[in-house]
């Protein structure tokens, strides 16, 4: 959960810093990211999976999925802790390099990599392109040839495993657009093609089945499918160095529900992998968590500007909206919401809405909260992943400021976008001037 959040004398604190004071000092809406919490989340992965290194003598690498939150302070922090990067665009690769991530800890995902992105990855000498199609494999080989280089490739397989999560964030089913199908032999065909190519180096097998998984069994199934495929490869005389099982571990958005931890995940994956010890040489193990590293570290503070009662509901209108945090609007995602000052009085059922002109701009419905007044600050929890990274300028709203907290201080890590920023890339043609 959110270890960095405490309630002291009825006031919400983040890493010991008073939330209302942060809102007053930096303005709202405001993203607060806890350095303490990110560190803790990362260290749990390292600690939970060190047994794999001990048992196999191979490497374990965490490649943070930048799409979850690619703020430079966040990526630098993780890089300094020794974390690698999973990037899905030239932009994310640029940020990973800027953050000092060593090239052998960078993997490149995505089903539509462009030639420019492939060039950039080859120049960086990344650990692997996770190849999503035969077409992409051919382009990587051609590009590497033109550059006089050899590109490292891993193959993203589609294992046809049901992750039992929200349909919009499941990826490893046959009907999804991702990966190379195993059953029909396409994945094997692609790898055999690669072995005949001069400018690619086959290093691994990759898989990612979905996000916000709250059940361990799909991970076990995924690991089996991947390792069965590695066994098949060995029968064909093909040895690989890396197995990458993607990301997907969920976080407890609902505080009353227990969900698996990094330790449960490690237990399941490692035990399954070790079942194959007599059949194949154990590979290095890579994971690409995004959400489970940063979600619980983020809080979005919004100020209440209006309260309105309709015949059917009481609405709390705050200045943090769907452009700042899209998850409730597009996935009907639940995020806990709490007033930052706990007032005396009976709890009341309210809806908390942002200020955009869309009915879906509602952050929380039917929440039982302590009394809220105009001018109060409310906190939306667990927004560190897929919050700022999916924020946009809809309704001509600048994206919010961000601060990083630790036990020592508070640091501004992203400036609020101004009105001028909103039109900075627009161009008015001469006849309209
Ligand atoms: N690796 C690959 C290939 C991925 O596609 C993803 C996420 C990850 C790793 C990281 O997954 P995580 O550990 O964060 O679950 N915007 C959605 C989530 C989309 C996830 C896309 N892929 C949301 O807000 O729930």
C-alpha cells in the first residue's frame, strides 16, 4: 500500500509533509511523488528475486516500464537505484539515455517501431528489441546491415493466456494485436528466420500478458508457456540468454482487498522457472514492471472550488480533472479519494468531479467521505502510474506541476504548463494573421 501516507491530527501527510501546505505552496492541481515509496517498491523486487540469481547464477534485471511515468526525476531516481528501462518509443529511449540507464539494461517494446527508432536503438546498442512481427524483424536486420551493425533481438510471443484483468489492458490473448503466435508456429518461424540473418543476434524470448493483474495464476501460466517454448527452441538447437516476462503486477487500488506482492510474484515465477532446470540452461530473467513501481507513490491534490446539490447527488467540484488523470474516465478505474483535512461530522455520500466539459470527468462516485467545504484540498491516491504520463491538454488546460517528496524535503520536478505553452506549437498561416 501507501506506506508514505499518514494521517496526523486529522491531516494527511505525504512523507511527513502536510498535503494542504503542499497545495498552498505549489498550487493545485498538483502531483506529489514519494521518493521513499518508489525506492521501497523497487527494493522489494530486488529483494524478492535475489533468490533467482542465487539459485541459477544468472542475472535478474528490472526494466522499469517508462510509459507508467517518464518524469525525468522519477527515471533518474530509478536509474540511480540500478534499475533498467523498458521503452516503447524514441522519446522514451531518449529519456532512458538521459537518465543514465546503461545500454545493456534497456529493452525496446512496441508493435510499430519506426526505422528512426530502430536506428536509435541500434546506435545505443540496447540489450534487445522485443520483436513483435516478422515485418519488424526484417526491418531491424536491414537497418542494422545499412549501419554495419548487429542488433540484439528477443521475440515477443503471444501465449494466449487470460490475465483476468480489464479488457482494455489485457495483451496476451490471441485476439490482441501483440506478439508472435506460438501455437501456429509463427514464433518459431520468426526465430529461425532470424538465425539465418547476418545482422541480428537472437538473445531472448519476451512476453507480456496484461496490466493490473491481481491474481498470480496467469503469471504461472505465462511462465510455463514461455519456458515450454524455450524447451522447444532447445530441441531445435537454439539456446537463448534472456527470458523477459513483462510487467503487470497489480496494486491495491481498493484498500480492503489483499492482492499479491512482489514476493508472491517471485515465489510463483521462480518456482515455475526452476521446474525447467534439468531441461534447459537457465536464462537471465528480466521483468518490466511499471505500475507496481510507481502507482502507490503518487498522489494528485485538487482543490474544491464549488459544491452543488442536485435532486440525486451532491457534487464536489475539484480542479484536478480527466486531462490530469484519465484512468477513471477511460477505464472506470477506482482510485481512493480522501479529504486532506478530516473534519468532524457524519460521513456523507458524494461524487467528486473535475471541471472538464465531459460527463465522464468524474474522479469518484458515491464515496462516503467526512464533510468537505469549498476551499478544502482532496487527495486522489495511487496515481503515480499512468497519471501524468497520460495527461493531456484537453479543454486547453495546462498539465499540472509535480513535486517529489522524501523524508528530508520537497522538490519541484515538473513545472505547470502555461497558457503560452498551450499554443507554443500552433502555427497561424499568413493569410489569417
Ligand atoms: N511491458 C509491456 C510490453 C507493456 O505493454 C506494459 C504495459 C508493461 C510492460 C508495464 O505493465 P505494468 O507493470 O505497468 O502493468 N494505461 C493503462 C495501463 C496500460 C499498460 C500498457 N502496457 C492503465 O492506466 O491502467
